[in-house]
């Protein structure tokens, strides 16, 4: 999910449980489209790889992600610590989203129904 703040989801997609997050993150970046003015895309360290950085740069984003611990110290990029603190916006949004029992427990196993419940919960969050 890409969010604007803790109450504004911009774009989302369901991924398979066994899939890695970085590939789906790149898909969301591509779906969201190009940005003007080079805004910052603040992400978790799972999205710190070269492919994600390249995809973000192609679409006009400046990726801010902490270095992955497995990356060699000489290859680590500097981290903008002030901008990196904004990662909690996504966490706060998911905390709000999981207050809805149907989202948290996932009673409905069909992806279409579950995604509909998420959309309904997002609408409720945005209008409050």
C-alpha cells in the first residue's frame, strides 16, 4: 500500500502470502505513475534494493529506505534520518485498518470480497 498520510491510502494491492514485498512494491510504484518535483517515497528496508531504487527513480520518486543489514558497509547508501521517520505513517494507517475485525481476522477467503472489505474500511477511515 502507498499512503499519503495516516488516513489517506493512495493505491493498494493484495499480494500472495508467499511472495516477497519488493516486487509488489515496484508494481504499486508503476501503477501509481510518474510524479513531478521528485517527492520522497519513504519505505521499509525490504524495498531498499537496486531494482526498487531504479523503478522509483524512473517514476520520479526519491526512495528513502534504511540500508539492508546484509549489504556490505562500503555499498550502503546514506540515510536521511529525518525523512525516514515518516515510515510510521504506513504503520499508523495499518493500525487504523486492523481495528476493523473483518480486515484483521480475514473471515472471507475470496480475494475480491476481502479487498472490498479493505476498501470499505479505507473509506470509513478517510471520512472520519
